[in-house]
C-alpha cells in the first residue's frame, strides 16, 4: 500500500512575512530629533571615522570535507566543503580531505540502460547494486531536483516524485513495480540528508548571523536561507 500523501506544504508557507519597513520620510518624521538648548537640530556623533565603518562578522570554523568532489559519502562522518561568505564579499572554500566521495554509476546519464536485478523483496543482488544504491542517495541530495524546503517527504509534490522516477527509468531497466519501493528509498535518504544538514550546519552555531555566513555544500543557497528561518521558528524549535 502506497503511503498516504499530505498537502504539499513548503516551509516558506509557514514562515511569517517580514515586517514592512516604514518609508524614509515616515521614519524621519516619527523619530525623535535631538536638539540643543537653542532649539537647533543636533546631529548624533558617529563612532566611525570618515567614511569607514567596521563590520564584524562571526565566521564559523571552516567545515571539513570528505573530498573536493561534488558528492558526499553516505557513511563518512567528515563534513563536505562549505562556501564561506566573508565581509569582503569574496567567497572561498575550505576543505579537509576525508574518506572519499560517494560513487554513483558512471553509466548514469549516458543513455545506456543499466541492468539492475533484485530478489523477491527488492534487495539488490548483483555486483552493481552498491553503485545503484549510492546513485539513489545522490538523487536524494540533489537540491535542484529534490528541494529540502518541504516539511516532510509525504508533502513532496507529485511532479517531483514523477521526475525522480523518470530519472531512474531513463537510466535503468527496473520494472514499473519497483516505483513505490524506489521512492521509499529516496525518501529515506532525503530525510537522512536533511537531518544531517540541520545537525552539522544549523545546530552547530548559536545565531542566524553565524549560520548565514556560509552555505553548506550541495545545499542550494536560497534553500539554506529558508531552512535557517524555518528551523528558527518557535513552534519548530519546540517540536
């Protein structure tokens, strides 16, 4: 029996809108002006010198990576490369070599159908089974195809699930009966990846200012901003 689908709810729907900032003229009229004893406006003193202004960003320690390659090992405990955003506006990457990246299937995406064989319980029983299992994990971590910004796997839109299954069918000879089990496996890998992102890159830091000074590897930049806002909601922290 297929799992019960819920309403496709993204995290953005649960994040309250930012307060509307007053216009420049309104802000000035509402503010209390500082005046001297003569009644003339007195400009507040600035702590900066000239046109210079110090901006201090709390940059977290550089995340360690398993490898400089794109994909992350599912079993390794090393952290992949993170994109560091510095106050200069430059983006640099710092990485630490680990145990190696997850190896997918070299034939994937070449137009060649890969033969996959299962037992009666959909367990892989041939030599390339490990590569196929890793390939499903790579699919689950592809933020462009499978966004992290849905509240649960059951809330994932049908068109995204159909696209995942089409990718599998375009590259392998798996039977149609495998679809439900395939999406179940991808969903499990997606939840594991989402949990890892939160543990290693959200919970590790104290403030959103720290969290937004970098973008975790394989996480889409705009999705990371949404994740940070969503995980910071009071009702989500309680749960």
